[in-house]
C-alpha cells in the first residue's frame, strides 16, 4: 500500500477551493512504514475488535437475516430503523439523558454526524469553538466549510471555561456557530470535563446563544472515578453524537445524532443528500447484537483490557520518560497526551520513532494551524501491555537525544526554557 502523497495530479486547478484546506495527518504520510507488522502502533485509536467474539457477531447476522429478512436488505428511513433508535434511547437513558426515538437519527458513525452538522451550520468565515487540542476528524469535517476555528485551551479538568467565557465575550452573542466538545476522556488529550465546568459551559452557551455539540464516543469506557452526567442530560438543547464503534465495532459504521427537532430536520435533509439512508443491514445486525447476545459481558471484558493497557502505558511513561516531560492521566478512553518542553517539535521525531519501530501522532495534527508542536498523542487501546511498555521505551530513547540537545541550548543561553503555560497535565 502506498502513502497518501500525490506527486502529479492532472486535475489540479479543478477542485473546489475548500479542498485546499483539508489536510492529511502526519501518520497518513507514514502509513506504509507504520503498518509494518513489526511496528508497535501507539498512534491509531482503534478499538480492539479482536476481543469481540465472532460467534456473537455471526449469531447477530443470522438473526438479522432470519427475523428481519428483506427489510434488512432494503433501503430504510433516513432517520434509521426504529428498533435501533429505541435501543439508543435505552443506552442514552442509562447514561442519564432522557429522549425519545424521534429526537435522534442513526448516522454512519459519529464522523458522519460531524460532517452533517458542518454542512448544516457552516458558511465560509464562520467561527466555531472547540477544545485545543481537539479531534482531528472534526477539524477535517469542519475545514471543508472554511470556518475560523477558535481553540480553547484544556487543563487536567477539560476545557478551560474561563477562557471560553473570554472568547465568547470577545465574539459577542451568536458570535460563533457552535461549541464542539468531547467531555469524556477527550481525544486526543485524555482529560474529562469536570461536573462544575459542564454546568458553566451550558450557562455560557445559553447566555451567548451558541449551541453545544457534545461528542461522546468513549463515555462507557471508564476505568476509574464515578460516572459524570453527559451535557445532553443537563440540557435537552445540546446536540449529542454517539457511536457503536467503541461498544460494538467501528466496521459497522453506526452512530447517532440527537438534537432538538428543528436541527434534526435540517440534518435529515443533509443526510438524504449524502446517502439517502444508512445501511439497513448493519442496523439490523446491531439490533440483534444489542438484544440477543451477551454484549455487556464483551464490553466489560474490553473495558478491563483497556484499563490494563492504560495502566501499562502510565507505568511505562513513569519509568522511561525524562523528568521534564509531562502527560495526562485519562480516567477512561484510549489516549494519553504528552507535553515536551517548548521548542521541541514532535513532527520530525515521528520519522525517527518509526525507524525504531513505534508510532505516535504529533500534537500539531490536533490543532487547526500548527499549535501543539511540542506535544504528542499516545493510544493505549490496541497493543498488549508488553508492547505498550516497549513502544514507550523506544519513544523515550528518541526524546532523550533531543532533550539533551535542548538542555545544552538552554544552558548556553541560546534558547529560553519552555513556558510552563504550554503544558497540559492531569
Ligand atoms: C472524538 C471522536 N469523535 C468521533 C469519532 C468517529 O467515530 P465513528 O467511528 O463513530 O465515526 C472518533 C473516532 O475515533 C472520535 O475519537
């Protein structure tokens, strides 16, 4: 398989100007090297579907064909199949959010939800507010519509709502089209928005009349601490994105978007233009999986597995990483965010890491325009604990050389020491 780089393109000049702003991630550029079987992947946020028993999936597929017959193979409604929407209502209820089947649409993953929301809300030059760093797939979905992206810094308790307030005040009422947030075990930072900040964020959203998009793929993957109510449970005006990717499998491409009815009507129009309706077949399979199998046991096993892997990563970081490097402590999800002293750019370090047989994602991928260059994201979801420890050790080797050089420069007065404010830790 080749890399995503295009050497010559005879259609250059014909594409929509908006496509010029859509970027490939640094990992995509190294895709061929990074997918070698001997390379330890600490880059991709891939759920470990190897632990989802095929026998259960086979049963769900058989049941779907046997009981749902032709309807599973036919076009369906744009909203999605009602039995699946009813299952989603149950899942949302378990997390504390009350809604009905008519308050949501089934999407092709949460990613399609992001794309549809961008299509529905954004004109070129509009302002959107998100966390800094934020999910690269959201930046990509938004960037097609050429918005101005305001990144609000995070700390160990999630988005800094004091800075959000400053930004909203500067922009004025309705000054942004929406606030996009990943409150639980954020991708990429691994941090969780505290209950107090959740309440404050919602107050600000009402005060400045800016809707909130809550993206919550990891909410059920908690390894420590108590459940925190989603924003949607506190305010029915919140637009909520959910997914089956982390509780079942991303290969089904199934997620959902819950929103106030007027917004949902626009989203449905946008969805019809995109794909008429989602896959009836995978929806029927998910219905059978979620009602006719021991899926909760599988998820509990997955959660235990991710928990062990998170611990392995945190232990390895404490053992191998140099003293002036900091990292976050995720209570769930897939990711740890690592901050190096300023002036160190992690992008060129990635190629060196790949040479040593390990991948990570450079921090600048998670910002719209180059910030975060002294940070990186590590994913602990896919590799076994021993591999995680070895991968962290190899990255530490790469870092040590650079840090030694950095300290020499600081001591010689060639370079100032890193400002403390650029660090995100828990
Ligand atoms: C924050 C966030 N949102 C959305 C997605 C996309 O998920 P899906 O597989 O449901 O499209 C991901 C996937 O990693 C994610 O981390």
